[in-house]
C-alpha cells in the first residue's frame, strides 16, 4: 500500500511540474509575440533561429533583451536576476545541483545587457534547457 501511495505522489508531482511548464511555455509565447509587435524589439525569425551567427545584430539584441526582461531573467537595468533564473531553469531541470551548475555556467554578465540576454539563452539551449528556445 505504501508503494502505491509513493507512486501516486510521484505521478502527481510530475503532473504538477508539467502543468507549470505548459503554463510557462504559454507565457513565453505571449512574451515573444509582445516583443515582436513592438517595432523597436522586432526581429526577423531567421535571425532569431540562429542566435550565434547574429549575436552582434542590434535587432536580435533588442528582441532578446525584451524577452529576457519580460520573463524576469533580467531586471529593467539589464542586471541578471539570479533567483528568477534558478526558478525558471528549475521548471525543466529537477536536479538542484544541475540547476546551480547551469546558473554558474550561463548567467554571466556580458558587455551589454543585450549580449547578456543572447548568451544566456544560447547557453541554456546548448545545455538542454530548450523550452526557452520556444521564444
């Protein structure tokens, strides 16, 4: 009986986590659309799908900073919000040590807030946190 209870608790936990992730993905889609609707932060999808090749493109930088700020990864000042980054990574990464590793690996301030945003998203995507790629 205890085994069945533990199994059900695990299933409920997984479903709750999946529900949070789905809600987050819907929010990300809305944020992307909002940034695309603003001429100052609009970026061609071809440019966005190849961030590494377009890291110096001001159009891409403005768009990625818009998304990063609206989702809470960066503050309006451009500074990284480490606690929010941890919580967002934790939506798809369950191992707390892996979350800490990804924060140290990816949440690195660059020369500009725009480059910080681009590098953050590229690093997370490279390390398997792919739901951010849905932007």
